C-alpha cells in the first residue's frame, strides 16, 4: 500500500494523566477511516496527536512522507483540515466563516480575500448547499446547517486529509445520512482522505473502509468493518451485549443492542 498516512508507534497525552500509546496504522490515499471506541478510550486525544495540536511523546506521523512535527503551523493547515465536535460559534456570516479556511494561503500583510479565495469558498459552499446561507449569521444556523458550513470551511483549506471529530453526534437520522453521504461523495470524487471519530458503530461500518477500534488509550484491533465490528469485539471493548448482523444491501455489519430484559435482567 502507498503510505499516504503513516502513523508509527504514536504516543501522546496530558502531563501525568491519560495517554494514548503505541498506535500504528498505514492508510493509502483516498482512504475513508473511522475511529471507534467507548468514551474515554482516547479517540480525540489520538486526533490531536495526528494533527499536531498535541505534542507527541514518541513516534511519528508521516503525511505523504512528510513528518508532521517538522512542518510549520501554516504548512500543516494546508495539508490537514480539522472539524471539531464543538466549534466556536463566531459572529460572522457564513461566507466570512468559510473564507477563514483560506487563511493558510493568505500571503503576509495581505488583509483581504482575493478573487481566487472567494471563488474557492463559493465552490465549496455550493457543494455543501450553504451558498444560499452566505449572508446568514453562523449563530443562526441549525445543527445540520452548521455542520455543512464547517465542512465548507474545512474544504476551503483544500486539505489532503480531513479529520472529523464525531460530526454526526447531535444530528437526527435525516441530517446524519445527508452528511455521511456528502463525505462519502467527497471521498470518492475528490479522492479526499478522511478520518472520522464515530460513536454509531453501524454508521461507521456502513461508510468507512477501514476502522480502528480503541480501548484504554490503545489500539484494540483494526481492519475492514467486517473484521473489526464483530459481536466478540464489541462486547469486550464496550462491555455491552449486542448482536451483529449483515446489511442485506451493502453487506456491511449492523449492530443491534440487546436489553437486559431479554437477558434475564430485572427492569426498573
């Protein structure tokens, strides 16, 4: 495999507290990877280590052969775009917000957006159906609209790698499917490499080509959705009884929870 993203024995953390340790994986260009695991397993900490916002204690992150730790903040921003779970709501119009994605390309002492920057921003606003909202305040957007504006801003950076931290956590099923379908199209049409933290195991298995399942700050297992999302793995990592079946259309795993009522437990 061509090593587009090569994570080598990554370890990072917070002082003497929680650490992610010994993470290694290799992804090819155009991969759609999902990071799964229970709360507190280290998914967001891993993201921060990959992006460079959290210094590594050991290991390396290579993107297209470039050591991320050796790149300037500007160079990292031109290669990697991050959509956090709780982005700050700025007092900006949607157009102004999306244009912030062009900051890594702005020349020194240039304080205004150029024609090319505006054209790029408008292109991705149209692609995400946010161009119609361009004059609206970001604070006035619904959850689904805000997610699309966040994606437009990230795409305006024209990154090689897009990192998404639980982007569907607060969306209803309609907006969740719309969002995931858009990311999948971008992944296929633009050959954009995507890595996403996902809580919904069935959603992760349906859309991602590669999954890393984490537990206690370490990699529990990794591979295709069929290899990773098994009832044995889910029960060991999440301490929950589930049934895993196959989606009859896509052939991907689907996870069904089993309540304690059917396990002989006592209902409250």
